[in-house]
C-alpha cells in the first residue's frame, strides 16, 4: 500500500531543528534508495511537508515515521492512497524509426 503523509512544520523553528536537517536528509535519501519513500516535498514557505510512503499498514508507516530525526517536530496526518502515479512510473514509448 501507499500512503500520503501530510505534515505541518513549526512556524518558527529553533536552532536544534535546523541542526537536524543534514540527518533528516540522509535518512530521507536512505529510505528513497530502499524504495520505502517515493516522494518528499517541502512547501515554498517551509511550513508543510508531504511524503509518499510504501507500507503494509498505517501502523507500519507510523513506525517508519518514528525513525525520522525530526520526528519530534511534526505531527503527521496519514492518508491511504488508492494509487500514486508519477511521470517516472509511466513506461516510455520506444520508436524504432
């Protein structure tokens, strides 16, 4: 199953929050390489974060989220998805001409 995670970030983050960004990015990269995390998007005002996560259940997704370095700074809302399409998942049409 796939889940959309909608997260509100602190409006006025502290120095500890900013210090965790490199750890968060490394964790995100690891999850993306492993296929657990499919998408990771931050709003331009840096107050919202959206993720697409592969997981067997909402409980498994909560377990995945619990390991994020910045977890204490966000309260996620989890939405089960019927599907998630991206241009990267659409097969390319090959022309032999």
